[in-house]
């Protein structure tokens, strides 16, 4: 999956394995529910609002939450 450069709204990862290789800048909530999400950006990734009900968050990029 390519970069998300900007966006409002929410993103849900609810199935399979998703690999993000670019910047991730979503203003709404990010929900991980039953999916494996790999953040492999060159720079650290900051997620505004993260909710995990099941699944895995991993990858080569450092991930922080701000909300």
C-alpha cells in the first residue's frame, strides 16, 4: 500500500496483512481489528488516534501516538 499523505476521516484495518511504505497522516481514528499492519516508512510514523481491538502493529518504522 502506498503513502497516505493527508486525510480526514477514519481508517480501519480489519483483515489480512497491510504494508505501508510512505508517510501516514490521517486526522481521524486508526482502528486495527484483526489485521497485521506493517509501517515501513523511512521516517517515524505518528498516529493521531489509535485503537486496537485485535491484530498486530509492526514494521521497521518507529510508531508513536499523539492522542
